[in-house]
C-alpha cells in the first residue's frame, strides 16, 4: 500500500514539472514579448550616458553628461546635476511604454498630419547617447501635444514610423527647470573624504592657510607648522560642504560682463578642498549689496549673512552664495580660529615624572612609582615627592596621588590658550612677557610607549607674567609660539613640596590598637582628660560612663588618631613654638597615645605624641608631631573632638533671653 502511494506521488511530481517547464515558461515568454511590444525604446536605452533636451518651450538647450556614476550639466553651463532628477528622466526613458500607437503612413487617410499632434516643431525633444564607444548610438524622441483626456501625450518614434500615446510623466520629468536639474551644493567632496583644506584671503598679506588631515588629527602646514583643532576644523568643513547656491547668473562665455561684475577673477577668498585624487575650489568674489539687481530677493539676509558672487574653479557658471557670518569669520581668521588651543599635546602620553621650578630656583620633583597590582587590590598609580635637603641629599615622601597629583596633571592637560600672542616673538617681547625668567618652569617626562623601545622626549613648559602680574603667557622650550593663558595655572602649580605630600600621615598597622589617651594642658600643667584600657575594660565601657557629648567625642578622637590625616601641611619640621593669629606662641596642648602592638614577642607598647596650638579661628587648629617631624592643619572632626574635652566645660552655652517687664503707662 505504501509503495503505491509513493509511486503515485512521484508520478504527480513528474506531471507538475512538465507543466511548469512547458506551459508556465510559455506564459512567461509571452508576457515578456508583450511587454517588449509596448516598449517605445529599444535595448539601447539601457546604457544612457548623455542627454540633450531641446524644444520651443525651453530658453536654452540643456545637455547632461555622465562621468562614471555621476551626472553633470554641460550646457548651458557646467555644474553637477541633481542625481534624483536625472534618475527620474533616465528611468522614464528606459521603461517608457505606450498605451496605443498608430503608423505615420496612415495619417493621410485620416486627414491629419504630424503638425496636428505637435510633432513637427515639438515643444520638447530629447536626444540621448547610449552604448559604449565605438558602438555609441544616438536616439531622438519628439514629444508633442497632450491628449484631450487621460493625461497622455503624443510621442514620435525615433525612426518616425509611429506615433505613440504614452503617459505624460515623461514630459513632466523633462520639463524641470535648471534649478531642479542642477545640484544646489557648491562642493561634491564629502567631509569624510577631505584630506586637506586650503584658504587664501585677499589683502596685502595675501595669507595662505593649509590644513592637512593626518590620520585622526589635523595639522597646519602654513602659515606655521602646528596643531589644528580637530573639532573646530571639522565643524568648518561641515559648514563649507553645506554651502548652497542661491541664484545662477549664467556663464561668462556667453555673458562676458559677469566677470567684471562678480569679481571672481580677483577673489576675496579661495576655499579649496582636496579629496581622493580630486580637488574643488570655490572663488568668492564681490559682496552683493542691496542695490544690486541680482540680490533684490536676498536683501533681507544681508544683515547677518552676507551674499557673494561666486564661481567654482574649472566651471564657468557664475552664481551667488550666502556665507554665514560665523563661517566667514572662521575662514578669514583660520590661523587662530582653527588652531588647537591646547598648550600641551599630551594625548596618548603617560606622564612618568614632573619637575616644577620657580624664578628663584626652588624645585619640586614628582616621580611616579611602579604600578602596584595584586589579586586582592586594584591597581594603584603611586607618586612620590622628592625633596632636596640642605646637604644635597634627596628625601622622598609619599605624594597625594589620588587628588593633588591628579589635579595637577588634569590642569596641565586642560591648559588652553586664551590668545595666540606671537608665533615668532622677539627677545624684547619674551622679556616683557616674563619668559626670559619664567615664574614657573614645568618639565614633563614620559613613560616608554608600548609601541617603541624609547620614551617620547621631555616637554618643558615655561609660564611668565607681565610686569603688572595681571596676564600670564606660556610657551614650550621646543616651540617658539607664545600663548596667552589664564594666570590661575600659577596657583594650580605651586613650587611647594608640602602641597603635593600625602595627607594621610599615619595609619595604625594591623594588630595595633590605642590602649590609652591623655590630653594635657601644657600652659596650666594639668591633665584635661585621661583614659586607658585595663583588664577586660573596653573603650565602649569607658565611653558609657561619660556624658553623651564626650562619649561621641571620644569615638571621633580615637577614629581620627587611628588614621591621622592632615587638612593642610604647614611645615616639614617640628618647632618649639608656632605662629597663631600673627603671634609666635608655645604649644598649648599635648595628646599622648599609648599604642599596643601584638607581635611574635608578645604585646609591646609605645607612645605617640601630638602637640596642639591654640585654636586659630573657628575651623583651624595646628598640630605638630615630633615623631613625624611635621606641622599640619587638623581635620575639622579632630578639632571638634578636642574642643569637647578642652573648652566645652567653659562654654556658657546658648544665652536665654527673658522678656522685659511690662510697665503700665500712667493714666492721664
């Protein structure tokens, strides 16, 4: 049973195959044949490379030519064509089909002639060249009157043997005026293809500016060799490629007076874009004034955006273009407006060391330590401050890598020019700008790059000020350019090793704890507060016996002394006295910490002392450490905790205001 069903299905498949191969193929062939019979033009129309549109309804003959995939106007003037409009015309010709047709030889029998259909002197005629050399063919098609009904028109076949009735969409596509057939953009090179930008202004200086794309960067090649701003350059390029024509005035070959009126023979500005093996140049001539007849319809835009006569080099058409005021300013001042305002080019560079020096010869060196990486911790970029002692020895100290050094590097990366003072300054100008003896000299050393065996050369930045000290100027040692910069850079780069020192002064190691605290008033030689652990007593037990304010202060004091941080470092030595509010005073308080450290040899104790000055104002108090050999400004939490134990009992607290007694007025 299954075998019979299988054989039956196989037989049905064979029958279906022969049906498709025989009958369906015949139907498809007949459909293609019928479609070919309705086509007005033959296969030559498949490769059109030139079009000429003439006729009584046109003022000028229009010729369009194809070069590769791009179409352009060849007459009445040279200009790139609108690809959408040309594609519509070519498609209409290639797929033109008639609804009906009749022989020209039979017209005599009807009493009519080609003139009755508007085909003797047609309003429109199109001639196209197709094929490839040397087998190029030329085909002409005359387009006559429209039919009375049905939105059709009469077309005379290329061999003049038949009159076809076709849809009027062909005439609509051929009747487009020049403003619709031409492209309205001045440049055809897209921004991503531009390799260089060339500008030439008029005037006595006749400044020539050339910018070149180098990978992902832009650089000036003239009038000076320097960096260009990638963002500003690409914004200008976008604005240039967005320029649109407003009015076409004609071709000087037919109207020679246009050259005199437009002034394009001596352009006020030349804009040249170079792409892949091609270049385009826009010549801006005279500015159009409201009195010019050609600019009557554009007079409303002259205030903000002036209009100019223009011409594209190697094209004969004279036209007008509106140049936005901002773009005009950028182009005429390109050597400053398009310049990279970053004083230091630190992109892709890893700074390995920073040396800061002032005009007095003082120096601070910051060095980057090797990056610490482990499975338990994140990678840390540690820095150190190297100080030179009086005897010439070097003394390294940990630097504040996460805040101070990072802020310094960020300030150098973001240092920008407010102005470009001079590209090649004189010695007198350098002296006037304080660059012969700069206020700050900053030398940057770089780590070895991953792509090469050697590190980039060092960069030295010099910053000076004028005699009034109100303006700052900067230059690098390897370049002559002088930039005007914000004077705040001097405040952000002090030559003070304490400014860059780490604010974390001491942190109890693992296994260590505070076992005793004593606060002594040295001026009265008395102990203000004292507590120590004994036996099973804990700090929580000690704190619970205190008033709530002192209990909280004790917790804060222990936390602050366990991890000792400075708000600001003042002096890298421990003196016997300290300056407070302009007076040199002895230390007022001393805090002694008893530290217990557990080790292999059992628990050992040691004492760590801090000296406190009188409180300087509401939020400042100096602390000195003989063990650390430093004076620093305490953190606010530590100041408040010490205040609770030293001054709180003498604080009168808030003053209670009582209402004044009411005095009865005497009765008159």
